[in-house]
């Protein structure tokens, strides 16, 4: 190994670590899982079902093809029993949770006056309450071990509310606040908590709101003049996950949005 490769491996490598990606079967979660596995972590991809892409490959197949180590764990992140089973799985295999990525997400483009209590509660349950559970169950295990990195996937809407996605924006703003509060609480205990705020990365939960007019509006506010590709989140994720590279990174919100939040008029 060259001196430069050794330096980068020492700074960003995750060899021997275990990463848990909740929501890891989605478009963004899958790319994040690949990045963590590519950096050497044994990656536990958590989701309700293990999906296949158009080529008939699952995230596990893609990771294996790249020489990485991963497994799928079926769980509903809104259910404490499922998350406790995941914790038991880690313990029974003598694994720490070195990196926890909380990435479940749900959205709806319902006009504000038409939002039902059921829809509001459902989106809050997936986008916020499930992450509260994950931090209480898996995060507490990390605090017990006195080390680890928690990465909560928020959104540009956590800082700037987006039209037409009222409930989603509210959940992401609350999640950013929760992230910063946990960062303050757990940093002295060896666990770093940070947020990753993606901009517009077309995925299953947001394609239905990307009308032609909305896309045009997004591009007017995007200096880079395009949507993001999921793999473009890898650098930020590896920075926050790596214990050496981000040893002083606490309570941060890293925005990866092609400049969307930098635009005014």
C-alpha cells in the first residue's frame, strides 16, 4: 500500500467496524450502504423487504460484487420489538454498532387543509418516531460501549420548508433539532451525532411530487442545474462515519444539495 493510500485508509477506513443502515434498501440508503461497505465496514442493511433493481440485483449483490461484506436484517423501524431483535442480533454475533445511519423516510404532497390526522401521524411515525426508537435502543448500546457515530438523514427542508410537503418538512426540522440535542447529550459519552441533509435526489418517495413545473422551479434554485446522484452522498457519509476523520464533528448538519440552499434571488 502506498503512503497516500495508507493515509486515506487510516483517516477514512472502516475495516473491522460494523455499520447499521436503517432504511438501507431504499435508493439513498442503498448508496449509503454501498459506501460504508466499500470503506471496509460490515454493513447490516435494515429494511422491511430486500428489493431488487431493474437488473435483478439487490443491494447485497452489489456490495458483494465490489468485495464488501453485508447482510440483510428484516425489520420495521417503527416497531420497538423489531429494533430490539436487531440489537440482540448484534450482541449474539459479538458486534458493536460503530455506525448507525437512520434513513427511513415517507412523504406526501397533500394540500395543507386536506392533511388528515392519520397521514400526519403516519409520516411523523416513520420520519421521526422511528429514529427516536432507534436512538433509544441502538444508540443506548453505543453509549454503553462509549463510542460510535450516529448519522440522521434529514433534508434541505429541515432548514428551509418546502412547499407542498408540509408534514415531511415538519418531521425533518424536528429531526435536525433532535440530532443537535442528542449530540450535546452524548458527545461526552463517546458517541458523535450528526445530520446529513440531502437536496433533490429523485427516489421513490419524492418522484410523485416532481411535476414538470416543480422540476423547473428546483433547477432555478440549483446552481449545479441538475439533480443529485445517490453515490454523491458517499463522501459526506464516510466523513461522518470515520472515527478519525470526524473526531471533532459533533452536532453538524452537512448539506449536500448542489447549492440549492445557497440561492436566494
